[in-house]
């Protein structure tokens, strides 16, 4: 069952346990702007990462908080999706952090 979090430690722990790394979409990533962030799974066959560039966890979480994002994820699988916190709060007022 999917869970939702904004907790940096939970996100990093889940990501590292599933081989995910912080990334940005290359066409939006510039020197002073991280751009659109994603979690990439570089060791997974058939993963589409040709347009992603690695970034640090600090850059990832700064953008994550600035854009008021949340992570929907399945603790037992590689499913994850980064969404706006507002969209989660509207559909689930008891969002778990």
C-alpha cells in the first residue's frame, strides 16, 4: 500500500534501499536552478534516465521543500511519485509524514 511523506530521512532511506538516487531533468537543470527533480534508478534495466542528471541530496531536498513537494511511495516496491503537497492534502487530509 502506498504511503506519503515529506520527511527527508524517510525519503533518503527508502531511496537508498531501492537503489534510487536524486536527479534533475537535464533541460531544466541550470547553474543556479536545480529544475525539475526526480528519483532515478540507474541500476534498473530499461529505466529511462537519458534526460536526468545526478544532483546531491542537499540540492534535491532544497528544491523538494521550495516547491512544496511530497513523495508517494510503496515501502515494499520501487513505486514512487513526486507530487505537490497541495494535491495530496486535498485528497488525503491526514497525510502521513
